[in-house]
């Protein structure tokens, strides 16, 4: 099988070298660029499978590069932004970027996000329609009715906040999600790094779906990064839509 190629766009040679080393160690081919012109030329010459794009290049605007790429290519784009760049993240996603990573980042998170976006691009990551029932580890979720049934068919008693968080995990299975990304996906709001709201919400959700909340097997902590939903997720069309 041919290796997948990643185009790393960053004007900092140290960051490019770091990402090159990480991606090559994971079996990817890597192409580098530091400017808009180099990026567009690399896209035409190498036809990469994915682009990581720093939105704050010294000489170019990353959002404009995103727009230029989307004008003639559907290649997946992962934006690299500062934690405070909420507006840039929103605009970038609206322009067609597929995901984002906030600085400072953890290399394990970068690799996990790259693999997740590539799976989505290949059509191998779970896509969930509102009328689908989701199943994982003996638990059944009915999104239409915000209903979650445990392994005995009893209601798990999730609050609306619990349900939103669970759905974030179920639609991003086996993908590392940082705390700020979870906050964005659950509530679309900014958070204080010292705020433990997400940790408390994860702890509450674990109590309702884990066999042993103190030794979680479904929602696992990724030290220094955030959380990942470790179970396989399956979906089946509900009876009314079959």
C-alpha cells in the first residue's frame, strides 16, 4: 500500500522538522512549505492526502491559503492555531478546513487527529444520521429521543449535558480530544484552562456508562491532552426509518 503524503505548512523550520520526524516515524511521507506560493506549488506537484496549515505565517494569511486551496482542491486541511484564536478557528472551519489543533500541541494528539481526518476522508470513520441507533459495549443510544439504554435495557439517566458530551465522543470514536475541543464541541464556548468543568462532566458520564468508573475502559484519559472514546461504535437504522 502506498504511503500517504502530508503537506506541512509552517514558516518555522523547527516546527516543520518536528512534524516531519513525527509523521515519518508513523509511516507517512512528508512535504514541507513555508509560504502560500510554496504551498500551492506543492499541492500541484505532490497531490498530498492531507495538509497541516499554521494560520499565522510570517508573510501570508493562513485563512487566505485555506480559501485558495479550497478553490480547487478537496484535500483535508487541519489548521494549527493559538488557543485564543477562536474567531480564526470558526472562520477556517467555515471556509472548509476539516479540523484544528491548538498550540502548544502534543505530538500524540497531532497524529491522532491526522489519522482521524484521513479515516473520514476515506469513508472509514463512523458517520451518524439522526435516525440511526448507536451501539457500543452493550449500550444503545437513540439520538432522536435523546435516549440511552444500559446493558439491561434500562435508561441510563443522562442529563442533556451528559448526552451532548456522549454524542461528541460517539461521533469522534478513538480520536484524542483536548479539553478545549470538547468545550467547543459541547457548548461552543471559551473556557479557562484552570476550569475543571469538562473533567467533572466526564467523571459524571463515566458513572453512568462505565462498568467501573474508577477504572474506565470507554472514556480514557490521555495524560496532558484530554480524553478519547476507546470503544468501537456501531450504528443501525432504527425501525421507523428502515
